[in-house]
């Protein structure tokens, strides 16, 4: 698993493609901000409710259980808080523990050695803002062209 986080416009999406290719990952990254745009989460946000660590961790971990992520995945924008980082650390510890527990059984192949990489991209504030403004202009132009 590769975790990528940094400011919007720092190049996470671009780097995700490079990492995906170099690591031989077939699945698209799990983008944490996309998970927070489900109907349920949008309703919560529209009510002015905060989406807490418990809900974010639950969403991410549920997605990690999907079969398509069995060989590895990139997590874009997770963890974002100390609690989320502690939860991912606990997940790693549990995966390692299960691997050790079952390493001498026929189930040993189901518990490969967990590998986690954390990548932090550094981007100065001005660059981040400029990239976000350009994205906004592009989105606005696209909306005008296609009426979406």
C-alpha cells in the first residue's frame, strides 16, 4: 500500500500514475476525498455535520477489503489526522500478526508480508493555489461548453 498526501494541486494524481505503473498495480487509487462524496456523506455535509475519523477510517478500510485491492493500492489523501495514522498503523500490525500466526499453515499465501509506503509531496502554497485556480477555470469552461 502506498499512502500519498499533500496539498491540493501538489501533483498527487500525477505521481499516483507513476507509482501505479512502477509498482505494477492494476487498480486505480482509492481517493479519500472521492469517498467523502458519497450520497450519505454529502447529506451529512449539507446538514453542517462533520465527518469524523471513525467514518473516514471505516470508508477507507471497507474499500481496502475489495478483492481488486488484494495485490496493493495507492491511498490518495489518507491518513490526514493523527487518529487515522494510528488506525493505519494498527492495520499494519494486525496484518503482520496474522501473517506470523498462519505462516506455517496452508493459509500462508493469503497473508503476504504487508508493505506500506508513505509519500509526502512538497508543494509551495503559491503553486498549489495556481494549480487549483487553473482547475477551476477548466471546470468552469467545461461546464459552459457541455452544460453539465
